[in-house]
């Protein structure tokens, strides 16, 4: 069965420093991986995805994610954090065992950027 | 593009009342998902549709919950009777099946059952 794990409930970073939000996955076959962000009192917003190709994927708001097949990881990164990046971040993987469009979300990581 | 539209944005009701949540997916999308989010349980998939047909309703908590999708541009999630433990934020999301697979979420309906 497909799954994703976000090992950190909370990540704290100072503004201007690089940030990393971790995600590991377990799938059979080639993974389709996603990152979403949720700001307070809002729905989830799609940030970026990896399907195939370059292991470094660029997305919205200056975020990028690195796909690492050997470590089964898909960590979200940003070179310089902003206070406005503070939000809840979800990693997700396509559920290959079900109808094509279902994806499985991780438990979420709360990112807090201090000024 | 208007995005996924949900109504109402907030709903406060008394235990035992019927609640109906509404969703309009993005035009052209043919998969629709209903999720529930709480602090305790996080984000849970309740049910999803492909081409208006329910595919997997294994996440629906009990028979008090039902969902319909009478056409490609409208879906409802109904709770009858409602209970305080149903209090949560309910999200609708849509995507193009066999497309990029990324889902686009609505703003959610915050349901409070007293």
C-alpha cells in the first residue's frame, strides 16, 4: 500500500534561513508526489509535484522539492524563509492501487518562521 | 477560473438537525473529493467520485453521512442527523482524472454542531 510520512510535527526556522520540511514515501512502482500548503482558515493549495524527469522540482512561492529515489524521500526546501511561509504543509502520494485520481496525504508539518 | 466553490462557508446547527454542504468543482474536472479536517484526526478522505459516480465511500464515518453528485458541476454532502462530533472543516476538491492528478481545494465549510 502507498503511504507518506512526515516525521516532524513542527519545524521552526528564522527568517532568511533555509528551510527543509521532510517527507518519505512508500510506493510500489514509480511515485507521483505532491506538496500542498494550508494557510490559516484556508483550503489546501497545490505547491508542486514530481511525476518524472528532473529530481529537483520547482513550485510556487519559491519552494522546491528534491526527489531522492534511493532514500525514498521528497523533502520540501526553500533557500530563504519568509515569515509569510508560516503555514501547515502536507506531502502526498498518488494511490496507485485505486482509481487514478486518489492521492494519500501525510499528517502535515507546521512550519513556523520567526522574524 | 473561479476555482472550487463551497457553500456555506460557516454552518452552526443543533444536534439532530440535517446539514447539507455544497460544492461546485472546477469546470472540466471529472473527479471530486470530500474531505474532513479536525485537530484530532487531521485530514480524512470521506468519499470521491469519478465522472459523477461514487468510487470509494469507505471513509464515510457512518450511515448518517451521504453524498451525491447529480451532475458534473455540483455535489452535496449531507449529514442527517448531525452530532457534535461531526464538528469539523469539510473540504471539497476536484481534479482531472488521468491528468496531472493534483487536486484543487475549495475554501471549506466550517461546521459546528451544538
